C-alpha cells in the first residue's frame, strides 16, 4: 500500500472533523478511485498560522531537489522502517508530517487465474487517518504541495490481503503525529488491536481496477469466497 484508495468526504466535513482551517479553495472533490499523482486532501500544521489546515496535495512526494515531476508516481509511499533515514523522506518526517483522510484503501489478491479486489474500510463508517508526509516543490510554475503515505507491515487478517498496509492513526495519535514526539519508535508504532479489529476487509468488483472509473459502486460489496480460503499471493505492485 498504498496504490489506490478512496476519499469522499467534503472539505466542510473534513475541516470540522480534524478541527482544521479549510484552505482547499473549493478544489476538493470526492474520489472513490484515487491513483498516484491525483489531488488528495491532507491535514497539516500551517507554516503561516501554526494551526491545523486542510489542504489539497498531489499524491507522490517530490523532494526539493527533484528536477521535474516525473518521479512522483514512485514516491506515493514511504516505508516506516526507513522513513526517518531515507534522503527523500527524512526531512519531511522530522518537520512536515500530515494526516491523509481516507474512506479506505484497495488491494488485489490473485485467485483462480484472476484478481479479487478488496476494500479495507472502517466497519463503523468513520474516516481513516493515514500517517503522511508533505513537501512543497518549486518548479517552473506555482509551488506544488505534494504528499506520501507512510506504510508499515500488515497485521492480523490484513496480512492475508497484502504484506503492507498504511500506518493507521487513531484520533488520540493525531496531534502527536502532526506536531509531537520526535522519537521515531513512538511516532511509527503500529496500530493497536482495537484499531485493526475495526477494519472490514470487503470484496469489491473489478471496476476499481480501471483508474477512469469513479463512484460509490466501486466500494459496494460483491460475493466472494471467505478470506481464509485465499492464497497468500498479493499483487506486489500495489504496495511499496
């Protein structure tokens, strides 16, 4: 993870939930099929006010030394195991962490010669907060706000779908992640059992495999064999 996810809440809903100033300027739209380099909402600490701000960022972090935007699609995820030391991510991890609101994320598993898509989403319908990083890239035009999702080893039943997952942050960890403890071991602690138990692993249709498709039908449950019957053979390209 995370190569595809859904984020459909309005700017008004997200700014209220995260108690963040809305600086999206009407640019935020519901997206049931977010793909690399798409615009996505993030919550970060504003450089100007020092308070929380809801912004729109391009998914795929660009370090300040990048010559162009071509490498962004390879920078959508930052591994928790190396995020504090990797050149591209070390500074954002230390100074520019953010929350990435999401309804859930998608993964695919091979079975019977085909692929079954799954949507991992809260059972109670609440919003997830992925741990994220942000950076501003200064190219030829306007400054570009970019972001990456921090991933960690999958735990519990989620490991049957893929060996990686986004680092999920419950509400009690939001403030700390945004502007708190600098100890990587504390910040990157895996989600607890309660958080994991609240995630539904929902089989969904093939439509999500085409980035041109969008809409609530992509997250609708479809019939599928029980998860325990699936071979442990995830599609490697969806997670980094």
